[in-house]
C-alpha cells in the first residue's frame, strides 16, 4: 500500500512535468480578442487650385497645358485637413486627415485616395489609420477601406465613410462627416 502511494506520487510528478513541458507552449499560443471600435468625427476641407493661405487641399500637378481641378482626370491633389469631434472647427481636435487623391475616371467623377488619419487626441495620440479606395466623389456617401493602422490600431482593418454635410462656395470650404468602423486586437 505504502509503495503504491509512493508510486502514485512519483507518477503524478512525472505526469505533471510532462504536462508542464507540453502544455506551456500551447498556452503561449496567443489568443487575441478582436475588438470593434467606431469613431465618428468631422473634417474641414478648404480646396484651392493654386496655393492660397488657409487652404488645406491643393491641386499640385496635372497634365501640362490642361486645366487642373479636383474634377479633372490626372490632377494630383494634396491635403492636410483638421479632424474634429463636432462639426465646428473649434470643437475638440481628433487629429488630421492627410494624404493625396487624384481623379482617375476620365470624366473626373471617380477619384482614388490614399491618406492617413493621424490622431492627436488623448485617446489615440500618435496612432494612425491607413485609408484607401476609389469612390464616386459626387455620389453622396463615399466609402473607403481601412487597410491597416499603427499604434493602438496595429493589425486593423475596417471601413471608412465620408459624407458631405455642407459647402461654402466663397472659400471652397466643405464640411464632411466621417464614420470609421474598425476591427483590431
Ligand atoms: C486666413 O485666416 C485668417 C485667420 O482666420 C484670416 O484673418 C485671413 O483673412 C485668412 N486669409 C484668407 C486669404 O482667407
Ligand atoms: C473646379 O471644379 C468645380 C466643380 O466643377 C468648380 O465649381 C470650380 O469652379 C472649379 N475650380 C476653378 C478654380 O475653376
Ligand atoms: C500627444 O503626444 C505628443 C507627443 O508625445 C504630446 O506633445 C502631446 O501633448 C500629446 N497630446 C495629448 C492630447 O495627449
Ligand atoms: C455616421 O454616423 C452618424 C452618427 O452615428 C449617423 O447619423 C450617420 O448616418 C452615419 N453615416 C453613415 C454614412 O453611415
């Protein structure tokens, strides 16, 4: 009986060691939980064909001798727009939307955009989202894909909508709302 108990204890220890040896690597296989984050914000775009103070979105290059505009095939535009929590430019800053776009349909209706949302707010300061897609710029809601991210948004993907809210012709000022839905770890 005493021997049996001893043997059982030894067996238990041996089995324990084996379990520890083989179960640790299994336990280490990372189990990530997928999180969903939704962000709603506004951005402020001041377009100009030429360099103008206070504009934030410029046509920088196009076909030589042709008219450049955001509606003209092949006009490359660069922008750096303020993103805020509310529709007022003075409301809390979320970050900046910065990148390039170019009309890529011959009639100028569709544009291709590549940009980043660079966060400077407290929640996501320093993190970025990479946004790209080709959209009908006159079709109302424009939907882009979020292809990746950095910082708090590493391994992110999702989608990004932009909808024009208002337009003020004298300064070519357009207010747009963005809604972002992300899946990340
Ligand atoms: C640029 O903005 C400043 C500050 O709001 C304003 O005083 C100035 O008149 C603006 N300039 C132009 C060209 O719109
Ligand atoms: C650029 O195109 C828009 C839309 O067609 C037009 O309203 C605007 O006047 C054009 N810009 C210039 C500088 O002509
Ligand atoms: C964001 O980070 C920068 C650089 O580290 C820092 O200067 C700034 O104060 C931070 N902003 C917020 C809102 O935390
Ligand atoms: C964006 O979000 C706002 C607030 O949740 C909502 O009212 C609006 O319909 C959304 N827009 C799109 C294009 O999903």
